């Protein structure tokens, strides 16, 4: 399914770097979402999840392009972020009905994984509640 994916045109070091960038972005997004949703109702947590994930889908291509600037010498310095995705495009990625690429499927998987902190009941940090 992914034989023609651009990921496989990278060297092993380039692939490892791209995986590290992806992991870093995913962990950072998960951490910030967990911090934002702590102590809120499930409705607020789901609303914050949807907003957080939507913004990630919209803005993360710039982070990946920054990585490509490091590994490819001839890329121009530019913004690759365009207008926000439509709700239809957003839902296509989340339901894995978009393009058959590692990137699209990775975004869909991240959306589902980010639902864990949004759905999992959380308590505020005791230190935060005392202040």
C-alpha cells in the first residue's frame, strides 16, 4: 500500500529523523492537550481535543517542511501552510478515508490516540488546586 510513499525515498538516517520529528510533534501535542484538559468535563475535553487536533492537522506541515529544509539543500525557504482544512478534509483524515499515505494515516492515528487524554477522566494537580 505504501510502496510509492515519499518516506521511502529518504535515506535510513532521513527516515529515522522524520520518525523522530513525528514522535516529538505527537508527544508535544499530547502533553499540551493533557495539560489543557486536566480537571475539565468530558464535553470541554472533547471540544479542546477537536480544536487541538484540527490546529495540528493545519499547522504541522510547516514543522515537517522545516525538517526537510535541514536534509535537502535545494529547498526554498517558504511557508507551506495554506488555509485551514475544510471540515470534510479534516474528517477524511480522521476516518482514514483520505489518501493512502503514511502521512495521512499517521495523522488519523494521532487523532485517535489524542482521544485518550480527552476521554480519560483527569484530576487537577493537587499543587495547582491548592494555589
